[in-house]
C-alpha cells in the first residue's frame, strides 16, 4: 500500500493531533517525521484531554505501531514526562512505540543556548519555544549532533562530553545568560536517556520499507505548519525543520514514489503563536472573539495565539508546495455567531496587487484585500452530518473549495473525536 501524509497548512496549531487520532483506525503505522517537543498535538476523547509533544498521535490505539522518525529531535527529559503521562492509559508502549536510531537528541545545553540566543536578539527575537530545537538541528547539519543510536554505543559518554564542551564554549560568547542549573538538568536528561534505552530502537527507513512491501498502510504525521517551514515559511520567523510534504521523505526515509494522498489541515480562520508576519491578524472585537471561543492558547507554551481571518493567498501557496489532495477544515464551530466572515484573496503591497505569496511578507505595509460573505448564527458543534449544516456554512465551504480547487473532505466542529464529520467525498485508499 501507499503512504499518506498529514500536515498543517498554516502557522501550526491547526488540529493535526485530533485528525491523526481519528484516522488511525484506518492505518497500521503512524510515523512522526519532523520537529521536536515544540509540537503540541491535543487529543480529546471520553472526556479526557491529552497533549503530545514528541510521541505520534496514534498512540492511544492498541495494536497500532507508532514511530518517531529520523527527522525528529528528541528531548529525553520531555520524552520521560510524556511516557509517565501515558502510563495511566494501560498502553503497551514498549510494543507499539518504536524510535529511529537516526533521530537526534536535544541536550540540556541546547536549551540553554536557545534561551541565550533569544535573549541576545532583544526586540528582534523570533519567538522561539526555547526547547533547544534550533540548536539541536544546527548541530545536526553541522555534523556535531548526537543521535539516539549513540546512547547504546560504547563511546556514548565521550560523545556527550565532547558536545557539552563545545556548547559551554559557545555560551561564553553571550553577554546575558538565562538562569540555569546544569547539573539538575543533566540528572533529568540522563534519566530520560535510560528510559529511551528500554524502547525498541530501529533502523526506521528499513523497517518502513519492509512494512510497505507487506502492504501496510502508513500515515506520516507532521508537526508545526507549512508557513513555518525552514525554506518556504515566513523566514526567519520559522521553525528549524522541513514541515512540508518533502519532510516526510527525508524524515522517514520514504521514496516520493510511495506517497499517495497528502492531507492538508487548516483552521476556518487563522492563528499564529509568537513573532512573525501575519497579514490578516485582527486587533479588534472579532479577533478577541475568535481567541476566546477557540481557546487560542499554545498547547506547548501556553502563549496566547494571534487570531485573524482566513488567508487564501498563504493557503493556496501551502497547497501548491505540498501537492495537497484532500483538505480538512478545523474549528469551524468557532465562527458560529459572526454576522460577516471575511476572506483574504490578495495582498496589496506598495500599490501592487499580489495573488501569490511574495518573497518577503515581513513588511507591515501589506494590506490584505478581503471578500465578505454572510456568516451563520447556528451552533454547529453537535451536528453529525453535513446534510444538517446551515446554508451559510455550506456557502463558506463551497466558496473555499472553489477558490482552493481541492475538496474539503473532513470538517471538525469541536475538539472531541466524535465532533468530526467525514464528508461523502472522503475515502482512504479508494
């Protein structure tokens, strides 16, 4: 069988965790392909709410294999906390969670370097989550990183000591450092490493190759969003990994020829956490209303998310670079009660109209050009069939499909698993 990819099309926080959880029953393997514990994939079911940072979102389904791929960076300290949080669910984690030996580790000093770097930027800081992810990826590309496979090698401690020395020397270059207790951080880190050793560490690219030959269905799970991609996002206000569909190939060792469907997830409006351009951001009552109803706070950082109208310029761009075949719209229920809904179809920059995403949108001179449609008053959070949708909500769906030229296959009307509507046009491996 083929491999399907599921990824975010905006600035992250689109609701990927929920949809992976919902779709897992149709797949044999869920494989996370990039990012680190800056991800916050929120799942709600049976009146329980759980946030995953590193572990794939299919973990709550028994007999389903979950893989942390080589493109992921793992903080052993956070990983241990995640595992402890899952223990109450009586899952056989040692059997259903596999970890790539090629995934890189986040050291305590990576987190210190991350904080020191952000402090040094002052008002120009990029809004890092301070999880050490950027410095870890820098060591990876600089060929200095430590991989999961290293922790079972005889020279593991020597490799750690060498990288620690490098980091401590780098920290001497910063005038202002965050408060930290390295020994305490190292104690938790090495404790997490010992836990990592108890899991099955695999050559993930070979494992996945063999499973594909056996006819297994695989869902590749992305983190963050396409507009945060290191190459194609709103640079430099981006993450440090490839968040687009290409990242699934490099982050798992899967051939592009094995990819079938690319599921693109987006909110019915738009949000962003931290610094960076956001052309449709709202600073009025509508923005406050979206934030309050949508409970727009980062699952990982707790920071308030900036809110705005949907941006089809950016969304079309994400669809294009990912080759999206099916769309999934999240948080549709949040827009209930808005009398008018605005949709950005173009940017005006220095009297020039752009229908595509220009090279640099880090300018405050961008004027979003909107089209306005009628909103709906009805509460849609308890609707279980698209046939029951209010007429104006159907109009919104059809408007987006017409402009984006990709079918919206799934619509979420609330945070719980059950509040997910599969439209008639959605089939897996048809």
